[in-house]
C-alpha cells in the first residue's frame, strides 16, 4: 500500500472527486494561486482552472453562504476555511442556513456542501488560530461532522463528504498535515459512522478525537509497557453520525472509559460522550468515565504554556490509571 | 408625565423623502391591458392577504412574528413582474407578498402562517420562511442580510452551469448595514455574477428610522464602492420599479454586471404585529398613505380608460374572495403529525441511513421519514416536548449476538 502525507491524501480526494463530478468545485482564501495555506489544494488550480478552483476574498461568512446557495441549486461546493477559528465568522451561515434549510423549508431542497478547516494547537499560533471546536458543530442537527486522524481516513472521508447530500463539517488538524500513513490505492469513499479500533485491549477503552486518537495510541503503548494495562483505542472518525455501538461494545468488555479531546472541557465532545456512555452502559462501568481535555483557557502563544494547554500521552496514562484507582 | 415628542430620535426631519424621486408623477406609459390587470390584481391580493393575516394573528390563528408588507406592494409586484419564470427570487422575512407575486397558491401561504402541514414549508418555517421550489422562490430568511450570500451563491451556480437565469435578491434598508452586504457586493462584482439586488427601503430597520441607522441615506450608492452600480426608483409606482428592475436584469443577464436597485417605499404597519409604533407620527404615515401604490395605479387605469371603477371593485372583491378561501383552507388543514418532528433534517443515504444514526441517544426511536415503522414512540417523544432518550435502552449488537449464540447467561459478578 502506498504511503503519503495527510495533506496529499486530502489533495488526492479532491482531485479524484473533481474528475468524477463536474459539479464539484473549490472555494476559499488562497486555495488557488497560493496553493492553499497548508498546501492541501496544491496543483488543483493548474489542473482544473479558475472556474473550479476559486480564490476568494477574506469574507468567511459570505464564502460559506455562497457555498450553501450554490449547493441549493445543484452544485457540490467544497469550501476551505483557513482555520477553525475563522469558521466562527461563518457560524451564521453554517448553523442558520446550511444546517437548517432542508428542515425549515419542509424538505424541498438539499445542501450538499463540504466546509473543510483545520484545527488544533502546537504551532504557536496563539489564541485566534489554534482552537479545537468539534463540539460546536457536533451540537447542530442537520450537520455531519468528520474529524479524521490518518491519511487514509482523510481521503476516504473527504470523498464520502463530497458525495454525501448533507452539509458536512470536515475538521482537519494542523499538526497532522505532514504525517505519513498508508492509503489504499484506488480507495473509494469510506462510510460515515464507522469507528476504527486502533489497538485492541481488554482493560480500558480510550476514545481519542481528531489528533487525540494518535495521542491515545501512544498512551496505550506506554500503559502496556509500563503498567501492564492493555488499552483498547477507538477513533470515532466521525462525530455525527457517531459509531456508539463500537464504543459501547468495547466498554462492555473493558468496563472503563477514557475520552481524550483537544477542545475545551465544558460542553465538549467528551462531556457528550460520557453522558452517552453512562446512559447506555452504566451497569457495565467499574469506574467513572474519565475525560482528558484541553485546558479551559484561550490558547496561549508561549511554547511551554501552549504545550501545557492541550493533552499529551502522560495525561491520558494518568486518566487511564485513575479508572483503576478505587478497585 | 411629560409627553414624548414622536420624532425619529434626534428631532431632525422625519423620514427622508428623497428629492430626486417625484412621487405621484407619471413616469411611464401603461403596459397592455392584460398586464395592467395582472399587476393590479396581484397588488390587491397582497394587500387583502396581509390585512387578513393581521386579523388572523389578532385571533391567535397565527403565532410568532408576523411582518406585513402593506404599503410596499409596488416594490414586490414591480420587481417580480420583471422576472422570467426560470429566474430565481430570494427575500427577507417580510415575504408573503413575494411568494404570492411569484405565483405560490395563497392557500398554502396562509396555511404556512397557520403552521399547518399543507403550508408551503409544511409548517416548519412559518411566516418568515416561506419557500416554493417549483416557482423558483428560494425563500424568506429570518436573519437580516443572511440571504445575501445565498443569493450570490445561486448566481454563482447559474453562471457555473451556464444558464441564462438571474436571481433577484430582495432585502430591506436595514440589511445594508450588515457585513454580508459589503462582502456579497464585492464578490458579486468580482465574479461578475448574474444577480440583481433590490433594496425595499421602507424607511425603518425595525423601529429605527433610516437616517438614524445609516450614515448614507441614499442606499443606491452604498454598493457602488464595491463595484455594483445602483439605481433609485419610486417604490410607490409599480411601473417605475418594474422598469428599473427590468433594466437591471438585462445588465445582469446579458452583460454579467450585477446591479442594485433601491425602491423607496413605506411600511404602513408596524415592524411586526407587536409594534406600538412609538417612533413615528400619525401624520407621517398619512403623508405616505396619500401616495398609496394600489390607489395610484387603479386611479390611473380608470383615468386612462383601461378599466372602470366597477372593474376595480370587482378585482378587489376577487382578491377578498381568494383570501377568504385561503383562510378557510388553512383553518381546515391539519397540523403536522407529531411523528414528522424528525423528518427532513438529513438526506438519508448510505452514510446516514436513518435519524437515529445521527442522534445516538435514541436508537430505534425517531427513525425519520423513510425508516419509520411505527409512529408510537416518536409520537410519545414529541408529546413530551423533547427528544427524551431514556424511553428505550439501546439494543446492543453484542447482546443480540449472545441471545442468538450459545445462550450462556452473563455473569454479572
């Protein structure tokens, strides 16, 4: 199987889907001549031309709104926002229109729109470029939410997002763009709502969101090496729909759960998932569900502060150990 | 208690009456008789429909907010008459008139206001969110300025698909202060999109008079710096609106030059039904009522011998009868089934086979329109007023496997 970087996998998905369907086009700030702020769209302007790879002004709300409008009458726009923080400027169009239009007009139209954006800390971009906001979008009925952590998932899920008739919030991660991984040759779209079990184990279930799936895997290796604990690591890959079955099956086996996310703790993905687990698997639990989250602060710039503000594998190890503490 | 002087805030002039618009002056020849009749009957239908909607609101048949366009009929009918059938229209939340002018059945518009399943948005949208795909009326929108990017997106798609279709994007004067106004004008001009923006300047952003909410009160120049030329017209004269919008549509369609039209008009009624109108004087309203677009047009039709007074009365009686029928239809229509609460949130396909796959709390509970087997459970949920998930415990694949398997009892410790 060929290996490639996460950004190359995304690029391949875009290229393949644009070849597949004339209605697919890209819009975003510096996606064309500049080749994308993170080079995800490299080469696409040259290949497909200005009609289908459109550099936009810095007008996030209107770019997304135009994506919604064009999707309503039959195009399949893929809008790139430079960071998830900038998507807050487009929250009106995403929540009030993309997510609601089909419902509020009684099913007369659909909105096959994809909004791609990277999130995450680690590059010292400070408090307006480094957050993790999956929870905002998870909150909204009408949206689908994907947060792939590997190149293979990035490609397969982006292809699925473009082909899906629903509006999709596609959350990438800034520190993953350069990560390499195996990507199946001629791989098609993946299914939404199918979690990946990254590592099997019987002792504790660790659910990692976005990049935290990788942090969770590292923590699991440490738990095995240093504590003789076999963790099962689950990457949900999509948050709406969520593959709760796989998570519950695992918790039923391990009786312990740790949820790891980079976003803020209050009202976070972990808060939601912990509630789901206790609603559905309370009797299976031998310990309270543990959450590992980003610090409850705007992301600081200074390197040591920034590193302290998002989870690392030692935090996950501690949380996993805590599920055994009272036994 | 001191009597508060009713001014537009700072004691300055009441609403601006632009000097460049000669209200009441004849600007255009009448079109043919058939067109005159269509235009008059549409304006009358809108007027009667709105009056009746106001009454139905007072009788609590209609909930929420109700924004009436009485006084603005010439802008709505003049603007929409300029469209081809294949063109698109988007509007604000004051859009009953637009739907009616575009040909949506008054019955389904009234039914939507009544929240009935027979409404044009199946009772999901209400007064502010009418929509009629077949008439290419792409909606009323409740966010001021929110529909501007959408309309530019529709224009982008029309350009992309190489059609001749144009969209008219209607907004109020208040929308010109939103960020989306500047963003959308810039993009429309930059990408040469086939769109015509029509500002229905009814002099108020809710209760704030134009000169108190916009530093520039000639709204037709607000888009020019972004590359979209603007033209002002007499919004009380249906022929003037029609003429100016027609020219604008031609530019947008044939030359791919987006245009803006400001139609200066007046809202006789409050912003919504819940508006005590403390911000303007009766005299001001009367002054504008004297320019009434329907009376002015019908008087002229009689004066020029196109129709008689009796004909005018007959048209009005027909409008009243149509509205009577619409009210009857709405009142007799059922409310949406509670079971339909979860319909049409998602398009179901292989990724989203049913609603419960998206709201994981509620497996087998609210299944959505294509998956519903029994209405019982979603009905119960809807009656409880929320998607309470605790009614059913999720059936786990593992449990099912065990039941079907060796039947080994689970050791619960």
